[in-house]
């Protein structure tokens, strides 16, 4: 009798938000891997250890390709794709492309306290006008190349955690802040989706996403009583949530 081939395990791919890098998942990755899950963290071009590649050419499509490049290089066959904060823009673009080119590869999308664009939206679309103008003004010091990170206290971090993140943050490429993302909403919505809402303190720039997931069908909503960087402040709790999603996606 021929043994039945077992399906490929579902991997987890982690995509960081603005000003961060793969370093921000360093407390989460060991927990996911200890549980036996193939897990990867990508650093987007122009930040983190790739800050030396910062250039005016970096846009949303650069970062979308960064994620697809990792998936292809690791030959992943089934993926839970996690996007933190700004990376909600990125994973939406990844989902649109992969659903068109490799339908079935994405098992689940996880928006971790993240931006939720509609077709044609930019990252800045749902920010308050004061926030948009402040970021535009901040970019002028680099002639529009980038804008500097905020103090990590904004993310609800204190003490050594705040210091750790502040030391590692790097300027964010600016071109992609106002760049619209065009995608097929129905194609992206075909992938099961979870929104993880970090509520204490709740970051104001995520307010539109919070409203949307509570008014739109099709979302699995999970709340975490921690700040905007749960991979730093609550890595064990976040890992348990991601592992639960991964297990359900694998069944």
C-alpha cells in the first residue's frame, strides 16, 4: 500500500512595520520555532540592517517584492502572512499578487494593529491631517527621502523595552507614505483574515482600522491589552495567538 503524502506544513512569515526591521521579532521567532513551526521574518529594503539601501526609488512595490522574494527563496508552499502596522499595506499588496499568481499559497492574513487600505488608499489616507503634515514636514530634513522614527514610548513601551526599540529604529522611506495601493479587494478578501487590536494604549493612527474590522463582515478579531509593539511587550501572548491561527490554517 502506498502511503498518503502529507501536506506541506504551514509557515509563518512576519513583516515588520515602519522604522523597524526583522530584529523586532527576535522574542517571537524562537517561540514559534520551538513549537515546530517554520517561521521567517523579513527586513524591508531601506530600514533595519538594510538601512544602507535607503534610496528615493524605494516604494510599496519594493517592499511587496521583499516579502514575495523571501517566500520564493524559502520555497514556502503555504503561508500565514503577518503584517504589523504600516506592513498592513505591504501584505495587502502581497495577497493581491499571490492570489492572482499562486492561488492557495496564502492560508491566512494577520493584520497586527495594522493599516487596512481600501483600493487606491495610501498609508496616509486614514491619518489625521495633523499627522500627515507633521510627517511631510519631517521628511524635508532629508529632502523627502525619509522621515525619522518617533520615540518608542508612543507604542506603549517603557524602560528597557523602550530603550531597546529606540536604539534600533531607523528612518522610514518617505515615498511610500503617500503612494496609493491599487488592488482587487475581492481577491484579497478571499483569504481568511484576522485583525489583532492592541488596545492599551491604542495607537491613534490605527483608529480607522479598528472601526473597519468591527463594521465589516469576514474578520476574526482578537484584542490584546498591550501597546502597539506586542512582539516586544507581550511576545509570549502574541506567539500563542499566531500559533493558534497557524494550527487552524493547517487543518
